[in-house]
């Protein structure tokens, strides 16, 4: 079904028009709680407006180009074969779920029943895991005032679901691969991870494109770590440089749990990640590492919020931006220590490297502290390469260009080296090397 749009309709009109049948064609197979979740999200999406630079959280991230687009849901799936994505596979991952333009591709996926891990799509998990899904799906990412999260939930039909049993340590990483193959398509990837008590895993959330056109990825991830669980979450955004990528990730930490995020943004005409981590019990720990490597006219925005709501919490954050051309990077990192969250230990660092005179970075590290027995620091730097370091390398026989390229590569590699998957680390190191030196 298609809905005619007014000549002056913007991208939000086109997205909402494609939901003229509010719950989609698969609504009949979904339980009542899921239909209600989607209906409420659709109602909120209709009530909200596209963010503008008049909104404080978006004042450095204009969406003028995005608002003029017209994206539609996938109409005819692309039939990829395993050989088409060999170069995107990660050798260490024995479990891989692949979604093509937002639709699960079982012929490209492989599932290893590692230690009882329950993994699959939303549809395949509903029958046996309905109670767990109802308890968590849509309960951690707030869509009340977040347009893109509300849209994602309203479109919710296909999703990646991982339920890790308690006392289970997964030996191999799990790879979630989201591939774009078509122009002008809007997809709404969804991820739910529930890590049981004392479990351990590494998850790779990977967004790629097999074309250079414009499209829209609107992703939402909800991650729940129960007591003493440990999760490493690697998030790669390497979309087309004409794409628009909006993402929200909400993490809920149980007692003495540990969450490590490594987020790398390389693609997208305009991209944004909203990452929120909430400490709900004592003694939890989170480490957030991020790298944005952009050039040309790209815009990459990262907003993070670490909520220390209980005592004895620890957080460490390092976010780096390498910005060339006329590109624009944005980082807003907020750490809140709530009343009673004594013995909180938090450190945040924003470091930014400008490769041209027209590159631009806006960085806003923030601390809000309402407890008196805490240890919290934050800082930010924006600048170009250190001339003394360049001179030192030149004195060792390197040309100025090679010296600058080497220092730029080392600046980004610090974050890449924190990824615990060797083949992926090597692949990204090569990507950083190519983008910072211009040489393969």
C-alpha cells in the first residue's frame, strides 16, 4: 500500500506514511503485548517532530539534508549469496545473524548452539521466550521523547535476540551483520541482549553497505547485564558516506557487572549514536571507548550518558575524533552521580584531532555530581598534530608527510587496539591506515 504525500512533505511524513497500516502485515502473528508496544510507539512518533538545532541535544547536528529525503521500507529483498559477504565475515565468530536491508537472511546466517545460548530473530524466539521478551523489549530505550527510537519500535517486526544463560561463558564472539544493498530504503534494526548472572560474551554489532547511495538506518539496541555478567560490545558503523545513520543504545547494569563498549564510526553522511548506561545496583563497571574517523562533508555525533545511581560504581570513557576536510564531529558525554552513589569512581576524556583548517569539532564533557564521597574527572582537547612529535620523526629520517600519517594512525589505533577480536582489529587497523595515509 502506498500513501500519496504532499509536495512539501519531509522525511518524517514519508516514514509515517509507510505505516498507514499501523501494525504492519505481520501484526496478526504477534502477541497482544507486542502489538500494544508498537501501537504506543506509533502514537508517540506521530506526536513528535524531527529534532532541530533549536533542541539543546541537537544544536550541533542539523538535519536539514535528512529532512528533505524520502525513504521507504524495503519492497523487494535483495537475494545475496554467502560468497557475496565473505569479505564481511569475522573468522572468530561461529554465530552470525545477517540482516539485509533490515530483513533477516537465514541463508547468510549461521548459529552455533554454544553452551545453550538462545539466539535468533524476534519471530523465532517469541514462542519459547515470550516472557523474557515482554520483560525487556522496549523497556530500556525510552521512546517517550525520542523520535527515532519511537519509529524503530513502531516498525518492529524483525530483530536480533540473544539470551545468554547464567554461568555461561561464550568462547567465540557473536556477529550481528546489518547490510544495506539498496538506495532510498529505510531500515530499523533492533537488538536485544540479556546476559544472565555470571555470564560472559563478546558481541559485534556491524553496519555495512554494498553500495554508495543514500539510505536510512535507524537502529536501537537494548542490553541488560544481570549480576556479575560481563559483556564486550563492539559497534562498527561503516555505512555508505551518503547514508543517514541514527542509533540508540541503552545498557542496564546489574550488581558487580562489567560492560565494555568499543564504538567506531567511519561512514555516514550524517550519523548519531545515543548511548545510555544505567547502573542499577552497586559495584558495576562500564568502559566506553569511541572513535570517529571522518572527512569530506561528513557529520558524526556521539552522545553518551553514564548514570551512576548506586554506590561503588566505576566508569572510564575515552572518545577520540579524527576529522579532515570540512567534516564536523560532535561529542557530548554526560556523567551523573546521583544522591547516595558514594564511592563512585569516574573518568572521562575527549581527545580530538583536526587534519585541516576547515575541520570542526564540538565537544562537551559534563559532570553532574550529587554525592560527596566520589572521585570524578573529565577533560577535553582539540588540536592538530604536535609539531615537536612530527619533528622528532623527521629527525629519524621520515618525511613530513609520512611522519604526520604515522602519528594520525597511532592516534586512532589506540581505540582500535582495545577490540578483543584479532581479525577484526587487523581489519580496522588497515582501514584506519588507508584513511589516514591515503595508501592501501
